[in-house]
């Protein structure tokens, strides 16, 4: 029996499950019908290992109530939620179409169409950010393209529900526990655990826009640890260098650079600020010739992952970020940040630089290599002289 098929034909809450629609890292989505005679729904059932998280029920019910009130034409509507027999489920409007991830898998998207698709995504996030709701797991797989051409955002708040965030005696959240997110789109502060507010969504929006325009994500590492470390340390490759024939206006480059700033304080304050900047771009801000894909799309990193405290700590320390500094960029007032404090500070000016070889502009600390070599020769000469003197 295929994964998720065991619930087909059964009833969960008020819903009779008819068929499996798809399976992801966090759960299985089914087509279901309301036993009372309502319209068909998409029923997302969390994987059992996630549904058994201590305290999930309380957190799930709290977050689901918030999301029920989040009404926007570009956000999937949540109609019901519940927990039955240890299974956690969310009932949503049933959509006909496919995800943006599916479309990217088929082939590149023309840059102008990419911007057209991107605006309703920003509109949905702007509404959510105005209501102090953070998505936390933005990616093409959570953007749904309907047959009528409209766009819907999926899985609002699910990453927060599934993250473990412990509090200390003062009621602030600590670094202990795990987070749920998608490595290819995670903001630096999301990785280190400094805090999470709406600006983490802005960073993910930047990665998505980069991907739509460049036809690849900024970082292509196969190993998750390398991918996360790149978000912490490495500069974003210029669009025009990674996609031949792409011509990008300076204003669009500036927008993308601001969204992808390592320091959250340097990004747009929220999605609405980014939306306003997008609407001010010139009509011909991006062009491509020819409109083709040179190589297959890279697959690493598009799926959600559960990242433990230990893994985040190891990556943070390997990146050379201090865990004792108190200079932490403050979250935007009114959001659900800080998610986790007592974590490494991260500011652009403190960011370590990765070197692939010697650089005259980047002096090394410690004793120069040439001096060490001369000292070694001196020691060898002394040893040879001593040996000659002692020989009969």
C-alpha cells in the first residue's frame, strides 16, 4: 500500500476521505467530502510522528484559529481543523491546478511572467504581515497556480506549529528545540535561532524571486549543512552571471539585494514594503534572450526538513559566529519574534569572509608562512651543525 493510502475510505472528524492528492515532508493531502453534505475539501493530515509532539494540540489549535481569520483572495481558505485518534488534520478549500514548483520542474518561466506571478504572492504576504502572521516556510511548492490563472499561498503557520520552542523563567523563548523549514529558503536568523519575524519571510521571498529570474536557487550545495552555511556566509551570485542572456535593471537588482541581506535589519520591514518597491520598477526591468534552460533544474533543498538544535548549533559554530555577543538585530515590534534568543548574533559587518586562496587585500592573522619557513631552515642548520660537531 502506498504512503497515505491507509486512510482512504475512512472518516476523520466530519470528513470521509476519498483519495490521496499528494504527500509531503509534513503530511499527506487527501480529497475528502463533508459528511453533512458540504463541498469537497483538501484534508491535510500530519504525519503521525509529528502529530505526537508534546504540546502540539494546544499550539495547533491556537495557530489554526489565527489562520482561520486570515482571509485574502491569494491565501488558501482554512475551513476546519481538529485532532482525532492522535491524527492532526486541517480542512482547506480544494484547489484545481498545480504548484509553482511543478511548473518550474517542467521548464523555465519567462522573467516578465515571473514578476506577474510574484505580485499576488507579495499581496498575500502583505496581508498576513499586516496581521502579524509569519509564514515561515515560503517556497514554490507552497504557491498554487489555479487553472483560472489565480495564485494561492499554502501552509501558512504550519512550520511554526511543528517547531519546538521552549521558554525560560522570564517567558522568553530559548534556542533549545527544533525548527521546521526548507533549507534552500531559510533566512540566516532562522538557522542560528536569533529570532524569527516577518523579515524571515522577506528573505525567503527574495530567494523565490531570484529562483524565478535565474531559473536556479542561489546556492546549489548537495549537503544540507553546506546549504545552510551558505545562507549564513556566502554572497548571492549576481543574476546576470548565473543565467546567460538575462538583463536586469539596477532597481530590480537593488530590490533583490535588499530582500536577501544577511542582516535582517537591512531588509524590507515586511512584504508590503517589498510590494511597494516592486510596483515602482520600470516595465522593462528584466529581459532574457534566449528564453531557454541550459541544464536540468537542481533539486537539492526544496523539501521541508526538521532541523534539530544540535544541527543548528554545529552549523552556527562552524560558520564562526559568536554565541555570546548580545548585539542581536531586534525583531519588528508586534510580530511573533523573538522565536529563539540566547543565540549567535549576526550582523553583516561581523560576518566572517570565506577565502578560496591567498588575498593581498585580506591579511592573515598569526605568523606569516615565509617566516615559518625561514625559522624551520634555521633549526635544520643548527641541528646539522650540532651533529657535525659531535661526530668523531
